[in-house]
C-alpha cells in the first residue's frame, strides 16, 4: 500500500510522541517508533491504537496478537501487554501520530509552468499552484495556500491563507473561501441558484448575482455543489465540515461547526444554526430554520423549523424516539390489518 | 459582498425601470435608482421588491423601516410608503431590474491563449473560450456562445448559439447542446449508460453508441450527469430546467418546460412529458412514462406510469392527498397497535 | 443522430456476424449487413434484435413492420419474418454487433502537445493522453491506456493496461486503477475520508493517509466519489460496475462483480461481498457487512449486517416480501384508524 509507507523514514521516541499528543507513556520512553497502523496491520516498530469505540472488547483481545511495539489507549484502559501512551481521546493521539509520521508533502515548485495566473490576480509568494490550474483576473490567493491541478479560482474570487484547493475544484467568480479550509476535488462553489419565474409560457431565469462565502477552517467534500445567492451570499460557517456530494442551494446559511454528511440536499434560504449534524442523505425544504445543536438522523426530511437541541428523524421529521416507535410498529402493520378484520368479524357476529 | 456591488455604476429612472418591467410607476418617475436589494438590505438609492410569497404580511411590515428609495410590488398591494412600480408578477420585475443593474460581463478576449481549439473544429467569430478549455476535432460552437475555463466540447459535439458552458463541464463526443442554454460547472453530458449483460461469470459491457441531445433554452445544474443513449439519444426538451446533481440515465426523454429539482435520479428509458415537475431527491424506475403537467413531490419514487396532470408523492407514489393521510395516520400507529391489543383482550375476555 | 452513423461503413455477412456472436443464422448467410438498430428505427440493410425482455410480445408484433434486413433473436423465439441469428443471450449478440459496427476510435496522436506529463512519470509507449491531461511525478500509465482530456493521474498514482480514464477524472495521489477499467467523466478517486475528532470546541481532522485500489475490469460512473482510506485502502473489487454519482466512503471494501446503481451512498468501513447488487439511491450505515449475492432494492437503507443471498428493501431493510406487505398494508392504514375507532365505540357502548 504505497501511500501508507512512511517514506520520510521518520522516527520518534515513545516519550516524545506521548508529549506530542499530550499523553503519558507508561514505560520505555526511549523506545523508537517508526510508524502507526491499525491493530491488525501494525508491524514491528510501529505504534497502534485502541479506540473507545463499540468494538472495544474485540480490539482489546486483538491486541494480544498484535505485532506493534506500543499502543495509544484511553485513560480508562486496563493494563496492556505493550508499552502504552494513555490519552484522554485516543483519536486525538492518532491524529498527532499520523501528522508526525505522514506529513503532507507540498510540491517544491511555486507556480507550475502550465498553470495560468492572470497578471491581474493577487497571489502570495509562498503558494503552490499546480499544473493547469487557472487563477483569473482579480482573484486573490493568500499565503501558504495550495491550488490543485486543473482547479479554478474565478474572477474576483478569494482564497484565504493556508487553504488547500484540490484538483478540479471550481471557485466561481466572486466567491470567497477563508483560511485553513480544504475543498475536495471537483467541488463547485458558486453555481447559479435554481430560480425561475413563469413568463410567456416558459420559465424565465432569475439572475443569481450573490456569491458564496466559505468561512475559516471549513472542509468541503468532493463533488459538493454550493449555489451562489440570488442576492447576497450563501454562507458556510467557520469550522463546518461537509462530506461528499452535498447540495447546498442559494442563500442557505450554515452556522459554525456543523457536520453535513454525504449526499445531503439543503434547499434554498434554509438557515442551519451552529453545531448541527445532518446525517447521510438528509433533505430539507426551503426557508426552514434548524436550531443549534440539532441532529437530523440519516434520510430525514426537514419540513418545518426545528427547535435547538432536537434529535429528529423520518419524513416528515419527528422526535427520533417517536420515529423509532413508528418504524417498530410498522413491522406489525400487516398483522394488525388481519387482527382488526378478525375483531370486526367477531363484532358483527355478535350483533347478528 | 463583492458580487452585489453595482460595479458598472449604472443608474436608471423609476419611470424607465417601470417600462423595462412592463409596470406602472405611481409617482416620481424621475427618481434615479442605482441598484436593487432585498428589503432588509436595500440602501439609499436602491429599489427593493415585495413578492407575493407566503411571508407577504411580514414583508409589508418590514417595508416601513426599509432604506430603499422605491419598491416593486404586485398590482394588488396596498398603498405603500415608498414610490412604487406595480407589476403583475413582481419576480418578473426583479428579473428585469437585476438584468439592468448587474449585467453579465463577458471576458473581452475571444479565445484565451491557453485554450486548445482543434483546427478541425468550427467555432463562430464572436465566441468566448476561456483558459484551458478544450474544443476537439469536429466540434462546433455557435455564435455568441461562451465556453468556460477548463471545459470540454468533445469530438463532433455541438454547442448552439448564445449558450453558456461553465467551467469544467464535459460535453462528450457527439453530444449536442442547443441555443441559449446554460450548463453549470462540472456537469457531464454523454457519459456511458449503465448497461451490462451477464457473460462468462461476469458482466459484459453493452457499448453505448447513442448521444445526448439538449434542446434550446435548457438550464442544467452543477455536477449533473446525463448518460448517452445505448442506441439513439437521451433527450432534454426545450425550456427544461434541471437543478444540481441530477442523474439522468440512458435513453431518458424529457419533454419541454420541465423542472427537475436537485438530486433527482431518473432511470433508463423513462419518458417525462412536458411541464412535469420532479421535486428534490425524487427517483424513478426505468421504462415508465410520466404524463404532462404532473408533479412528483419531494422524495417520491415513481414506480409505474403516471397519468397526465397528477400530483403524486411517496414510495411507491400515490395521489398526494392519500400519501398525506397515510403519513398522518402513521403517527397514530404505535397507539393503534395498543388499542387493538386492548380490543382483543376485551373481546377474548367476553368470549371466556 | 451523429453518433449512431456507422461512419466506418463497415459491413459483414449474416453468417460471419452469427459467428462473432456464437449464434446460428437460419438462412441467407451471405446477406450483407451495414449496421444495427432497435426495431422501431432499423433501416434497410441493418440488423435489429429481439430481446427476451418483458415487452417481448409487443416487440414480436413490431417486427412485422420493421424495415430491418435481419434480426438477432433468442433460441426460443418462434419462426420470424426476417433472416434470423439465434443466440442464447440476444444482449450478447447485440454487444458483438455494436462492437463490430461502431468500434471505439482512439485518437491517433499519442500524447497531446497540451498535456503535461511529468518527466518522473512512467508512461507506456502506446498510450493516448488527451489535451490538458496531467500526469504527475511518479505516476504510472500502462500499455494501451487512454487518459481523457483534462483528467489527472496524481503523484505516484497508477493506471493499469487497457484502461480508459474519461475527461475530468481525478485519480489523486497514490491511488491505483487496474487494467481494462473504465472511469467516467469527473469521477474522483482518493478524496479524503470524512473523519474528525472533537478537539478544543471544534472538529480536528483525522489525516487520511490510505489510498483507493480499483481492481481490474471495474467500471465507475460519472461524478462518483471514492474516498481514500484513513489508513489502508478503500477497495473496489474486480469486475464491479458502479453507476453515476455513487459515494463510497473511506475503508469500504467492495467485492467482485458487484453492481452499484446510481446515487447510492456507502458509509465508512462497510464490507460488501461478491455479486451484491445495490439498487438506485440505496444507503448504508458504516461498519456493516453485506453478504455475497445479496440484492438491496432501490432506496433501501442497510442498517445491520445482511446474510448472503438476501433480497432486502426498506428503511431499515427487511426481507423484500415483508417490506412489500408493509407497503401494501400502509395504504389501508387511514381506514384502519377509522375501523379501530368504530370498534372502540361499539366496545365501549356495550360496556355501558
């Protein structure tokens, strides 16, 4: 597996790695580690990790036959058969270890000779702009940002600092992406909103003159489409993470630190407050408000405003527990039909 | 908001603007207007608009504190506190005002030096072909059309006149797009239909040798995929508007003036007659016919032919009113299960 | 219809064509054929075909007025009014005829002058690399492969032999595509998996250092996204066919000869064994295993492990027959509510 090789041959002592992840090594602080891998794949010299997930007991068991040299484990884990770094959140430990052993490698050239950068664009000195990327008139690309091959930063579009734009992304005219964002391949920011008005027997296009504003620390998945506002912006708030193939219509406003899972569709002018989770394949009608800290379970369809802190599911959405009761009752429905028929027969028999 | 500035500094008198939208200014025909914006955002010198939408009363109220210089309103609106242009359809007024204040700006160059245009392509004199676009052998691009950056017009593909192809669109070999169309970023016209036949323990590909024909005045959203026919074309009829991320399979035929909302999936050989609306995330099985002037509500799954003029929803689709009754009854289902249990108990108690 | 012309003017005798498709011509083996078309469109000199599909009787009838010179028919077809090639699987006959009359034409150039091929890439002599394609450092492209316009083969990515990559595809760094694969336009292989862990009030990205491995003979649709594994690969097994706009999350493992229809979403670490069919718009939760030879009907949501050989549907999935009974019973639900109300009235009336 080519991309899992630690090609930099980086190594670190158990003690130093523990420090990186703000954890505690229980022994052998000098032990040299050369990589990280899951329990089932870890090799001699690598560290593995034990997460607090639902298969915890199973993982604990597997550890006994693991070839790893050490393990990252949650504080509450029992005594283990390997040198252990204990951390509050083992995933945090995993992140720091992955960052250490497999750092992202930026190409060494600045602007690739085949890229087109308009002389009217403003591009920081330390950017990377890959092959066949296009940076249009009036565009801005901030310090440390990295524009992938065949990506587009449109006219007067802006990309902040330390942002990575993957190949084939289209940041269309006038759209703005903040700092430390990651936009995955073939995503589109700033397609026209879907707006028409009946006219002369057909449908007349309502010009879409707004833009898209992606705030800082946002991640947007591959083949996501975010439409520009009709007037004013469509907004993706700071820290929000969006999975692949999500559709976000015009004038949607998404708050901070939301999680939008794959294939969700959000209709026009919907307002999503902070810390909302929309699970996979959720849909919303337009012009609704989803209160902060709400979770909409997979496949739910949001048809009305949702109170903050809700946990809802189904079509139309209901409290999740109610939806579960309905789904459970549904399995009894065919039998129920029969039972009622029987009751009716008995009832009318008595009447006779 | 960069893209909402009226950068052309265009201005127009209230009377002239009323003429553009075939409406009537009630006073101050000489009043000079410099832009248009929603009620809550309009600034001094701008015109705003009052739509006939469901929040009409709320908008009427907001108008009282609006800083706009004038307002576009429906004929039936009451006397307002601002100079007013009355029009039958305020959205029509909005369109004309947006078109005036924010005209689409075409790049001044014709063919960008980094574009590749085959010497065997036929390209009108007045086209725009943006950076890194590719126009292949035998392709045609009609007068006034505009091919976006990094877009492809494949071999023997055709684009009509006054059509706009956004960045990253792939019009694959032999596919045809009519006149005055708009194809949004990263859409694909002419991917192979999904056709296989069992052979030798695996699946043998059925060559897909048809094409895609997009008629005039069609708009197609970002990341839409339209498969070419197995034999013969997949057709999108005149005036049809398609939102983002819609999947249209091989040999589908869509009629005129249809509206296909985001994330719809249309299976192979489905026929959709004129003026049909498929709301968001609808699906269809293959080989069905959806009669003209039908509406399929959001998330519906079309499993059979649909009579013209239907309003259907659900999976499988039913008359919309029936589906609503079912969804309402579903909320009573867990209780119903209990009630039937009680009735059974009573009934058997009596029998004893 | 431009793309249906037999531009090569190829012709073949009925007898030879029968041989190509391992079938039997019943008469006039010398008859010269110039193309193939559906019954309703076939012209003089062309062969048509009669499939075993559900409209078989209708097709049989249509054959009487068909202008074709001959017909491909299943072994069990009755005596027909045209010279006939009988084959076990008429679709197999169709495939061989389509391949003969409409062979795929490869561009004659090898590497297009506008393509960028890194000097550190390894590219076979007989490849086609179209306009503005990019082949990065350390990439490999095998013999006979064909990289479409504006497509990307990333750093250390690998493409096997005889594989066709359509325009705009992104094979991101370190990902691998086997031999005889077809990847359709604007698909993305190797976008980051969607993995975060809570940290400091926000969400910290878990680096995704795995890759995507697409085995041999796989077809992947337009705008499909396949995420790279967090650690280790996301795998698409030999012979699997994937329709447009399917989302495949990190560390999913799909077996051999599966069929994944359009707009399916597969959550992380799901294991799909061999010969599984997921129909359109199906979803799965993460970490489930779907046994071999299973069919999940359209729109189903897989929420638990599925036994091999199952046929399931609904949300959550159930045996397909059970789901059908539930859907049938649902239409009686509003009436059922009323019936139970009536029974209750009668019951309490008796009690009084």
